[in-house]
C-alpha cells in the first residue's frame, strides 16, 4: 500500500473481479491492457474465485478448444478503488444501471460492488484459478504482479 493510501485508507475499498474463460489471459504489460475491466466486482475473494473457476457456468463451451468453462478456469484480479467510484444501491444512478446491466441486489450473497464507468482501479494482484474437482474446490496459482491503474 502506498504511503498516501495509509493517510486515507478508509476512502479505499479492496475489491476482486473473477473472470472465467480467461485462463490464457496474459499478465498486463501496460495500462492499456488494464482498460475495460468491467463494472461487477466483489468484496469477497472466495466469491471471485468461484466465478473465475467457471463452476457457475458449466454449460459454456469454448468454440476453439471445445473445453467447458470449468476445464478452462479463469483468473481473479485484486484491486483497490476509491469509494467515491462505487455506485450506491437504490440510488437513481444504480436504478438506471440496473435497467441495462445485470446489477445484483445488495443482499444477493455475492457481495457485489458496482463501479462507475471509467472508474480508476488500482490493480494490485492477479491469480489464476482452475477448478480442482467436481465439489467446487479450486487450485490457485498466485502470481506476483506489479500492479497498475486500470479502468472499468
């Protein structure tokens, strides 16, 4: 954590984004690689890992390889975002986004955090996730990642 973050750490939220079907996604090399990360994040690492594992979408099949989402696995991005970039549930802004996007209710169990379009996210880590068995356990391959600024 940078020194300036320590001064106002209560202004930042640690978030995770699980992305399935992205096993071959390369570690970002430039900030350009970190654009378009998506608006749906969670505050729960295990929820992000489950989503990245592909176990929530077992019927999806990659056209190129013929592998299912659980066979492909995915990755989890670790991030920090200023709380000012989080869309607050049930506000006019949240209601408008919910008309066009699959925005989950706060009590859905996924602990979803919806980020505003183009919100800056400090990406602090990346881990590859692959399901280890049918019971939903996963194998985690943590990667050291220098981080960078991405956008939603």
